C-alpha cells in the first residue's frame, strides 16, 4: 500500500477502529460522529479531522478534546439543574427544572447506567420528597406529612404530624441484584412539646431490566426510634412508646379491617401489630409490589431517576 494513500491515512488516524469496509468517523466538538462510508468518501478532508494523504499535526484547535469538551457541558448542565432546584423549592415539576433535567439527561456520560457500578452507594435526595399530602413546612423548613401518608397507612396513629429530613437511598449488591432501601429520617412532637426522632425504612430490591431501567420489588419496612438519642429500654423513650402503644390499643374500625384483609390477600401484607423490645414496628409484603425506575442520568456524584408513576428524583452521592 502506497505511503500516501487515503486508505493508509485513515488507518493511521483511527487505528483498530476502522476497517476498509467500516463507517468513517469525524470529530465535532471533541465527539466522534459517524459520517460517510470509507468506500464513498472522497479524498477531501472531513471537517478537518484527517486529510487524504496524512493526518494533520496536532494543534490547539484540532487536538481532540473528547474528555474536556463534554465535561465542560456536563458541569454547566449540572449547575443549571442545581440552580433551578434552588429557585423552585426543589420541585421537579417546575418547568425550569424539567428543562434542566432533559438537558442533563441528553449528556448522560455513563453507558448502561442501570447496570453501572456507579449506581451503588449512599444517595441523598436533593429534590422535593414529593409524598402526597404535604402539610407545608415546619419552623425549621422541614416538610411535614402525616404518618399515614409517609407510611402507606400502615403505622398508627395515622394523623401524627411528622417533619422529615432528606430521604436517603442506600444501594448495594445483594445476591443477583441490588438492595434498594428508602430511608426517611423524621421527628414528631408530643402534646407536651417533646421532640422525638425516628427513622422510617422501606425495604426494596431491584434487578437490571434494560440498559436504563431497573425492576423494583418492595418487600416491607419498619419504623423505629432514633438509636442515637433513644434507648427503647430507658425512660427517655417513654414518649415514643406511649405515642404508639396507645394507637395499637385503639379499636380497629370495620372499614380498616376489610382493607387489611384485602391487602393480605393481594399482597401478602403482614401489618405491624405492636412495638418490639427495641421500639420498632415492622411490616412485610410476602407478595411484593413491583415497579420500575429509569435512570436518566448517572455519574460519580449525581443521579437522576424517574419512577413508574412519573416521579423524577434527583440525588447526590453522600
């Protein structure tokens, strides 16, 4: 093959990638793009990426910037999303946030994000929790909900007003899939004004369904007092025990009994029936609910997902 032939020039520029029958490539903004085929490509250069005789010498303008140019765009898109969240009370339904999410998703740098090791780790939700039935914010700016809304009406007293911190989502390898729990730190105040802290954990597992989708099963959950501040064996936890023991002792209405029976048949639900020795209350789903989550964007510090009900969740790595 002649040293100055166009075919040799192509092989020099893109070694081990192009064959004589493969598509040609060109660079734009540092990104390799498919172009015309080698057979039909003329001897003229394509966007200045290579000539018909030999590759041009690298200069500041034509040196590929495959790493720097996309990273600059991604950094700008992430900053735009964070600013949009801050300006819209962290709501992912705000048009400005929706547009920022779409722009960032188009730049997703992680191939097969649903199967990527980057998906594992401890994630903290930075978007609005978006549970139904928000009661607004407390004096400290935390969003408030009734316990019934937070806990799928599984824990009593259902009308207990709770303030929550940002939900967390620890994800770890587990068997053939991933453990995928949702952890919600919360606190409530007793009638005497005493502040009591606890944690609501909903357990789930997921498996890869496609390059961008995970199938999720919800297995059960628990509500327990904060172990850092409350030893369930000590008098300090009297407020926790009295709040929930009184609720369990209340008579269950007929409508609720029917709903419990139906949930047990359809989902294998075992409801909490009292406090454990550690103050915890637990429920179990023997016929797990199934859902899915799509990974719109993923890198080493930020994750954007969309659930089967259309809820977009933005999380930062802890």
